C-alpha cells in the first residue's frame, strides 16, 4: 500500500522527500526537505532568497491554509523610478523591458527574500523535523555535488529574445556568480558534470546552527545589507527585518461538482476560478479533447482571464479587486455567451514582442491519510547576483512590476507583484481528489487549468493529464505545442485566430500533480522537465 507520494521536477528532490517519509517524517517535513534540495540542484529556478505559495491540507482536522510568501518591493522603491526607461512589454503581459535591463538583472531587480522564512514557518507549524534536520540533504548536495541535469544546462543556454537578456548572463555578469557557476577556464558545466557549491553549503550549515533569524537579522543579514549598500541595491537591513509571510485561507469555488481550493491574490488562483467558471458553461467532453472548438473555447477563457488580470488583479493590500464579480458564476455565464456568439477578446500590450521568462519550481507531497503540502517557489528569472561567500542567488521579481504609475501592478514600497503561481486542490465529497501546480510564468495558470480539465472532463490519470498536448493564449495569438494536429491548427486559423507552433512536443509550464481516487494515489511529472513522481 502507498504510504506517501512525492512529485517534483528534480529527481534529487523527490528522493529526498521519499527518504524523509521513510524516516518517519510527515508531509511537511518531506516537502521542506525536498524544497531545500531544489534550491541546490536547481539554483536559478528557486532559492532561499526567492518567493512562493504553499498550500497545506491537514486531513484529521480539515484545516486548510496557505502560507503566502511573495517578495515585496523594497522600501526604497518609487512608483516612477523606471517610468522613463520603458522599451516594451512582454507578449503575455508579465513583465516589462527597460533600458539597461535594470529590472531584470543586477542589484535593483530584487524583491525581499521570503522563501527561507516560509520554509521554516512550515516546519514550525506543521512539521516534526527541525530546520537543522531538513537542511542535511541539501548540505550534502552542496558539498558533494550533483550531476548537472538537462533542464539546468538548458536554462543557461537560452538565447536573448526580443529585448530579454540571454540567460547565461545570470551566471556570467556577476563576478561572484561566475566564480561559482563557471569552470576555471570560464566555460559552462555540461550535462553530467558534477557541480558543487561549498559557499551555499557553509551558509546552510550556518543556518542549521544559528537558525533562520540569522538570515533576516543576524550575521547573514548584515552581509546581505553590506553587499547591497556597496553595489547600489535597494534591499536594506530594515527590509530584511520586516520580512513576514502572509497566512491565508484558500480561495474556493466549484467545477462540475468538485470543490476547487486555490490561492489568494497576489497569486494566480483567481484566474483559475474565473476560467473554470466560464468553461463550466460548455460541454467540453462532447467537443472532444483538443478539437478546434475545444481549443477556441478554452483559449477565449484564457484571454478573458488574462485581460481581467492585467486590468483588475494585483496586491489586495494596495488595490481594490472586484472579487465578487470575478468569482461570480453569472459573470462567467456572460463571458461564455460572448464566446458562443463568436466574439474574440483582444489582449492589449505595450510594444509587445518579448516572451516572459519562466523559471520556477514545484513540489507536491501527499500521504495515505489525505494530508497534502503543495508548493510553488521561485526566483523569478534570477537576478544573477550572489553576495560574496553566501552562495545563493537572489530573485529578480521587480521585473514584473508595471513601471507606469497608477496601474494595478505599479511599483510601490512593500507591494507584492501579481504572480501566476497557483498551487491548487480539488475535493470530491470533502476528500482530496487532485493536487497540482507548476512553474512557468504566466503559462502556469494555463497549464494547471488544462490539467484540471483533463482529469475532470476527460477522466485522465495524473500522468496522462500532465503529459497531454497543450496550448496557451495569454495574448491574441494561440500558442500550440507540436503534438497539436496541424489539421486542427488550420481549422483554428480559418476561424480567424493567429497561431504560433512550437517545435517542441512539450513546453512550459511543467505541471506536477497527484490524484487521489478510490483510496489510491497516482502521480504525474510533466515530461517537459527532468522530474518524476514516486511513492513509498
């Protein structure tokens, strides 16, 4: 009988989670131990100086909470500080291109580092292991090394696109980053090479000894502050001391009789509920999976939610979001009617042309009792900055703020950016049925949506659901992976939709899921990543 299951994009993290369960740890112990390993073996996808959203369900009590740990703009932020530097906006509306890429790379691109705070709080509130215990596998990978996987190497090789930097710059531009991530001759580590990060190992040993507060108010905090002052960074010792997570209750809705529980703003859960509400008005199964009519209807729901996100969604501490409207079944029915009438929603952009970077990761752990930890965490697209001797890289989440004052996503001190990350669960008769999430920028919500539809409307297993061919519409163009039939694409184009076909068969987001049905669990790891789902 399956005791527990772990799924993640990194086999090393999955195994660390399984080992934790085997050793008597609970789902939180396994999730945090695995997440810390992720920060080592996927060091540009995630890290202790990142951000994220953690979903926690406790079966015995029915307690269901999120620990929201979105990074916030430093206190030195001004709403107009980049207004005169705008060159364009990403096609998917999830980031701006500025002169000098000051929001994308370097010391001004960072929001406050929240991940370590959240991981420690998760253990303190729901775990049985100490942070010292949970850090040990990560320390071992830092010191003994890990084999560079295709996804890690692939990130370093991503070219510059439409104003975005080539990704190798995040390990080359900063001298400390280059010292860690490049070989002595200046070349890249190749797939299969053993990569070690002893500086990160020493930092993690320091945290295991001194505790998490050392990062936010102690010796490590003072090193971070000194580095920021020396290099014109925005983060200060005061910003670090003020870092606090935001515990929240789930945002809930329903889809075809299932309860849907997802995260609150500034996460992407509201988009999930809005799209499901719209699509509940269609007989998707009768249309046929990935048929022209199916792709058109789902794409329109994606575009409607994207426009609403751009115009109405953001940090609820700073803007008034019309939650009642956006979660309303009546509003959804109105949008469905417009789709049936053939209306095509236009997604406005400012000088569009750049795709958004999609560097993030996910971990999902469930056990036989129905306890679940479901977490997405990220560095954005990585700032490229490593403080001397500390070993970890900082996030670059300032990239997604709107440099134009007076907008929902405008810059402001202490403000969190909107994020599409949306760890989500479905319940059937009050019991967990599906837990899922993904990395992948704005495509996260679109991949999570399609995986839910695959499971609910087409009765797929978790692995079938995350592996099925996908499409995405976060602009006027429908993006298709290469396994969508060309005959289907022709029909869609004949209906008046612009399309773009990717050469790859699998593309972001990298969805991971666990399905719990009839007392059994089955897991899915998206083939576009390096990961796996495994059980003990």
